[in-house]
C-alpha cells in the first residue's frame, strides 16, 4: 500500500513538474514581406500561439490566417479570399523539434527547428534556423526564413504576378512565458 | 465634330474608370468604431460555440464585428497595444481582445474584475477566441 501511495505521489509530482515546463505565448509576432520593384507588401500577425515543451524540446505553433493585417484592405481581401483561401484553411501550423535544445541557455544561440509547416492545407517538412535564448521566466525565439508559394500551391493570377514575389520572407519573434493556470 | 464628341466621351469614361480603380485599390479597412456590431453575445457563449464546433463557429463569426460582454481577467500591454483577457467558465480558453490604438489609451482606467462590453473583428480560435481592433462599447 505504501509503495502504491509513493508511486502515485511520484506520478503526480512528475505530471505537475511537467506541466510547469511548458512555455507559451499567445501574442507571438509573424511578419511576411514580398519585395518587388513595383511594390513592397507586408503583413503582420501579432496573435500567434506558440508552445514549447521544455522537457522534450518540442515546439508547436498555430497561426490564424485572418489575423494577418495588411496596409491596404484590398490586399488583405485578396490574400484571404484568393491566395490562401482562409475560409477553407483558416490556420497555418508548425510542429517540430528544437535541435540542441539542452544547449539553450541565457546567452542567445543559433540553432534549428526541424518540423512540418502546414499552410493552405499543404504540409512540408522544413528545417528553420532561429535564435534561442532561455531564462527561468522566458524562452525567446526569433529569426527569419523564406517560403516558396509554389510549395504550398498558392497561385497568383498573372495580372498581379509582377507585384508579388514568389519567394516570401517570413520573420518571427516569440517571447514564451511559463504556462500556469 | 462627331469625332470630337467621341474622344470626349472616351476621355470621360477613362477618367471615371481610373477613379473607380483608384478607389477600390485604396479601399479603407473596416472602421470598427463607426460600424455597428453584427452579433452581440457574452464571452461564455462565443467560447462555447467555438469549443463545441469550430467549423460552424468559423462560418458564423469570422471577419464579423462581434460585440462581447464579459469580465476582465487580465490586462496586458504588448508592443504599446492593449490586450484584454475576458473571463469564461472554461478552464483553458478565454476571449482575447486586442485593442485598437484609441482603446489602448483608455486601458489604464480599466481594472481586473470589471465588467466590460467590447466590439472587434473576430479572426478565429486558437486556445482562445481572438478579436482584433477592439473598441470599448461600455467600460
């Protein structure tokens, strides 16, 4: 009986300490840029959900497509209705493993996150470089990478093709805090 | 004479056309402060709708102006913008209201536990229902 109780205590302790090792942000920032000679287009999303499990080094990110804000209302409309079809595919997600997670300490280091990025209903394996910094209160992650529109079956009509780059620069900045509830 | 009239006609059409193109191109974003809400409900109701059936809630609420009544649970300022979390019966989810620049100025008058009504544009559900460009209806 005693061993059983100890076992349960240990079990509870482990699950509790596990849940404390989760870091999360509900207002991560993702910005994407399309740089073309005719026009620069930029959109911001400051409502990105990102979770890091500090016990395993796993990372999960969820993005609402409709949260991307453009300077011009018409561009935002085209983006949602024609390009990423956000009624059909309201979210983009990324799930992956942080490489060298144990090496991340207070001083910022460069490492990579290997995982699957899903946009427009299409999943693609990617390895994304990022700067990591970890203290007791925060895990900060930032960096940038490029995505090809073709990879995610995003079609740009010929009329506006000159205005939109086929390679889109994506930059991200997340400031995770320990999750408590 | 006839040719002149035709040329003038074409010119006028051209100018009207260019004006319409310019207007559509520079179409302004929805003005949440001036617009009236499409749907008004409580924080619990909207969260329940999203957590019970996200797809139907998406088609019901997305990109609409939603007026939500709730109790302030948390107030945060991120990048000079106010974010209010509204309390719900759910343990994990809540309603996250990202305030407009105007509404952010009024955020220091706000206290946790206070009842508010905000309206904003719903962009979806992650862990919480997310409303953007929120304005205070009553505070």
